[in-house]
């Protein structure tokens, strides 16, 4: 395709995207397709001759769009906000158009240095001190795996340079809670710690935050058993119920015990843009690594996960490679981001943060986040004040966990009722929420924060919730 | 930013990208900026109020572009081809515009199913049998780490579910060569094997391919020592000199010894689109995992690395997570790509492959790859037939490794001469190549295969090479 053909096609595509974003609230929130339906609409055989752009865009419209759960829809309250602000989309388009290659500073100095700048902008904007240096990973899963590998190597005095983890005689142990994100267990297993050496520390039953005394005790038990405590992973705003571990208390323990402390603020990091929320991660300066995702609530399009460390030399020592074909005369003077994470090659992801922050400005972003916090408060108050409705977990941020408990329903019948009313809504396409398990019973997470979600949408959601729960209860009675 | 504002801005950006791609051959190939120059041009303080698009695009033009080493430039012969075909860029733009979230099939059925379809298209197009199932990773580094974690878990009967790698008494060992990509050593260390358990198997000195007898011998030595051989990583088209390990012979050994065989064809996978090149990975059907990067020579924009396995159940067993908030009624019926790699969240990367294959068609892509192979042959013949010039490694694909050896120059003086003439060219911005070390001495890799590189560019390169080498030799004599 020539640049001139691209110009024509690009204009058509931009128009299509603009139209799509304008009509998104008329689409069903949850994709209405059955398993295999998209696949069956596509050719099994790869195309040998070029198709026209019109044909590809027609398929985009008729096959792809119906197969999307519209997370940019104002009535999307599922999982977590996954905003793709159009300002950041422009940055992503610029990145694609430039077609750069990030494998060393020399391969694209601008890619490296814009990343340095925007990571530092976000450091300032979240109130972190100058001791932190950041980079962009794809997701918090990868950032967390990186953190746990760093912890492993620090605890073993760099076992990788010797016999690896398998040469260690006493098992390394890591500590988190059951409320922590599933990616933490996954990262612990991938990094080789093993399930037996992953401790799920007891939580405060009211807010599902890690109990520091329980952590101290678990560590003491491990030390007595001859194990080697290596790392604590603290969640700030867990995915499930936005639980907030007491970072400061955990940091004191980690410091005393010489453990790596990784703070996972994947969703809640966006809230740290608001000075009034920073109490939630009080003590964060004592951590060793932090990750959070601008690609969630803040709205810089996926994939954009920030990973901060205080000591990049430690990161570089574990992650560094220096093949001869990548050497250059500036080695030592410049940042080589290939040594700050797992992949060698990287896209120019910093551009989407750069465009987003410059075109929207942080003032507007902060205003939107505050709007969402207000909406969550308003919604929680409505739920709490209604008969048979409950908010089942503290509303620390923008997620409200709720249950509808009609008189006489409990146990499995209540579970069935919960799934009935939420599935009824999800299937309708009018709104979408994630049912989730809390203390062994289903509840529904209402995660507020899509860029286009205004108070009127929340009011509408509340009406839909009430009528769906009533209809489900009636139906269940009738059976 | 509203969709209407995005429309206007998007059109301006598309025009800018089209213009940029048209004038790319007038830009210096290697970025001419000094370390810190880009950073110093940017604001230290994050913007609070919105900037205009004009201001951002002016900075893109005046600060970012000069900071890019232009890998889309027809005179770029560095590292490896990193083509970002404009057809694939359109797919990437569509992905950004849709702003989808891939964390489960339910979150975007189309993302999952288009990925299934395009991975199968590429399977067919590279002549792999139906036993392979694929997914898209960001880079071959990540794919290789995944392969080595799978190997580790298979060899330990899933140690992760128990005490992890650290519970194993006899060390697992993996086998590769010094010619293999640096990411393999990195992956081995990250996966916890440790440097002591990474064997660099002897190579055939002429073509730097792994010697199968040497592999068999190393395995035997390890078995006698009580170690546990776990995996072989075979390179098909290494980054350094496009060395090709004898996959079939290695596969027989791996099969007999019950080792995992990962085939790293990051760059050369594109050549497998050509039936006449498939002899290079003869035996690949016996491997356990394969990775190759359409984002290199084939030209689907970074990041797009294919990872194929024969047994996804094994992959899922090691990588799976299933938190309650991600459960849905279709679990078990659909593919959950979160269980096929490290990250939970994924972009709709399949769209760039889908657009690329549909808009360009495989016939045209194959024609271009054949053009590059012919150009490499032509260039190698020119070099070989010129006085004092040598091709120093077999030309298996599109990379030609050369040295200029003026009479009387050897050892360190020859190294200095090599670096002198290549740096002279790289600094000029006229062309760019990667110097690299072979058998302890510098040589220059001429990696052919940028989408816009025609025979005339290679002819020009050959003239530049000769005059630069002569000038460097004269200069060195003068000293």
C-alpha cells in the first residue's frame, strides 16, 4: 500500500471510528454473539489477492463490531474502566504511523526519551518523590512478574548468575492475600516460587485488607521453619472489591525483614492523580516497586502499565542483555529500556500518554475522576437506602459491590437470584456488570468510570437494577 | 476529546503520516540527535491545560522525528527488517479506534476469534500442519520465556503447583548455542534455570549451526552428572548471521530424550511463507513450540509475534487463572487467550494481521520477500567478486555479513578499520548497518528487506560501502 492509498483509506477509517464512537451508546453493551459466530463468518482460507478497503470495513462493521463488548459504552460497569480516550488514540495512531523500532536507545532515541519524560510526568502527577524511575509495560501482570523476579534475584544474591532458583536450598516465600489479583498468583508460579511458597495472609474481614499482624506472624513462622521470606505484594484498590492494604504498616514489616515490597495499584493508581486520594497508599515511598495502569480509569488506551522502581540498577542487573549487534557508542550514557522488562522490542507507547496528557490536560482528567467518585458515592447511598439492597463492601473508590436480598432468600437461592437479575441485565445489552464472589456468595460489582458515564447513566442503571431484581424475584417465586 | 474533534484531528494526523512516509527517504537513516537532546526539548512539568493539536504535531515534527532511526527508510540495513506496512497500520488504527478490552472471550469475542482465524491463516501459509494452534505475543522474547516456562513445568511434573522450581533437587538444564538470540539466555535466567544450567552447545564453525552430536554428548554428560535435561532451543535464522540449526536432527534427539524443543524463527519465520525456503526448518513438526515475528520481515507492524504450540492444554495448565469476576456462562466452550501467555489484558492485535493479509494479499507479500532474497544474492555476489571484500558467513536468507580487509590490515587494526568505515556511513545518515562481532572480530551485517528497498538502493549501498571503506583505509594509513 502506498502512502497515497493510505491517505485515502486512513481518512475513511478515521471517519468510521468517529461515527462508531458517536453511536456506541446505541449498541448493546455486551456482545450478543454466540461462541464461534465471529469465526464462522470469516474465511477459513487466507486471502491470496488483495481485498478492497470497502470489503474489509464492511466486515469490520458487520462481523467485528457485533462481537465486541463495548467497554467504551456509558452503561458499561463491568470488570473495571478500560477507557481509550480519543486523545490517547491519536497518540497510538501516531506511534503506528511512525513505525518505529525500540530495541536500543540508538534504534529510536525519541522513543526512549519521551518515555522517560512521560513516566516522570506521571510520577509528579501522582505525588511520588524523585527517587522513582518508571517505564511502560504492557500490563500489570507483566509488571508484577517483573517485580517478583527482581525480589527473587535480590533474595538469592542473584541466583540467576549461578544455578538459578533451583540451586537454592531454602525456599523463598512470598506474601499476599486472597483478595489480590489473580495475576499475582500467576506471576509467583511463573517466577518459580511454587504454590507451596505463596502465603495468603489473613485479611481484615470488613474491608478485605491485609492484616499486618498476620503478615508478621506468617513471616515468623516461615523463619522458624527455615524458609526465606522474599516479598510482599500489597494491593491498593483490588480488582474484586477495591480493597486497600495498609501499605505503611506492611512497608515497615518489609523493611525490618528485608523483603521486597511490590505495590499493585493497577486500577487505583489513577486515583493517585487526586491528592485527596493519596492517603490510600500512604507509605508507598517505602516500597521497592509500584505498578499501575493508565489504561484503566485514567484512560490512556491499552496497553499502558507503568512500572516504577527506586533502583533501576537492580532491574538492569537482572534484565540486561548486551549482544554485540546492539552495541553503540553511547552505551552507558543513555537508558536502554530493553533492560527494564522482559521484551527486547517495544512500540512507541509513550506517545499515547504524551498525546493524552497534552491534548486533554491533567485538569480535565482529574475533574472526570472526581465526577466518578461522586457518582459512586451517590449510587452507594441510593442502594443503601433502598429496601433489601445492600452495599456489601466499603466504597473506597469508584466500585460499588452490591447485593439484592429479597425477604426469605438466602444461601444458594440467593446466589441464584443474584445471577438471575444480573444476567437478565447483561443479556439485554442495556448495561453490563460483573458478578463476582465475596465470602463464598455471589454479589455484583458496579465499576463506575467510563469516560462518557454521567450521573444520568447511573440514575438509569439504578432504575434498571431495581426492575430487573424485582422481575427476577417474581420469577423465582413463581417457580 | 469528542468524536467530532477526533475526526478533525485524525484527518490531520493521517495526512501527516502519509506525508511522512512519502518523504522518509529524504531523512537521515540514523537519528542524528545526541543523548538527552529529545528530553531537553520537552517540558519537565506535565501540562495542566490542554495544548492544541497543532502544538503537539509541531513537536512531533521538530522533536520526535529527528529522534527516530528510520527503520522504514529504504537505506536501512540495520539489525533486521522491522517493516510496518501501511495496510497493517490501518489494522492497528482500527484496533485503537475500537478501544476493546481482551481479558476473556466475553470481553471481546471478536478479538479472540479473529486471532484464532489469523493465527490459523499464518499456520497454513507457512506450511505447518493442523496440529498447531497459535496466539499472538508481543515479542519473541516473551514467546521464548513462555516456551522455557512450559518446558520447566513439563520436566518437573508441574512443580509450580507444589514447591516451584526451588523444590527440585536435580537441576534442569537447557541447551542452545552462542549464536542464539540474547533473549534466550535472558529467558532462561528469568525462568529460574540459572546460568550454570544453560549449555552453549558447540557449533559447526562454518555456518554457526548447532552440532547435533555435540548436543547428544552434552545431554549424556548431564545425565551422568545427575542433572535433568529439559529443553533445546533451536534457532532458525539467528539474528547475528541467520544461522540455521538442523531442526530435524535436534528434534530426533529431543524426542528420544524427552526434552522440550522450542524453535525460534523470529526473523526467518517470514521466509517460511515461501515454500522453497521451508527446507530451512525441516523437522519443525516434531517441535513443541515455535515462535516467529510477522513484525519483522513480513511487515505486520510491531508488536506481533506468533507463538504456536501443539498442545494448548499444557499451556493452559501452566498459564491459567480463573478469578470469579471473569467467569462466564461460556467457559469451556471458548478460547481464553489470557491462559496462553503472561499478560491478562490484550489489545486487538489480530486486526493488524487481518488488515495486512487482506489488503495486501499474500501473493504480493511473497513477491516482495523473493525480491529481497534475490537482492541479497546479488549483493553477496558483488561483495565476493570485489578485491579485499568478503562475505564472512553463508547467506541463508536476506542478511549478508561482510568484511573489508585491505592488504596489511589484521587484528585490532582491522577491527578499527571495520568500525571506522561503518560508523562513517551510519553517521552520514545515508545508510545504516549494524556492526557485529563474529569469531571475536567486528564485521558488518547488511540486513536487506525493508518494504521500500529496491535493487537500485542496494546498488547505491554498494557504491557507498566501497567509497567509505577506501576513505577509511586511506585515513588509517595516514595516521
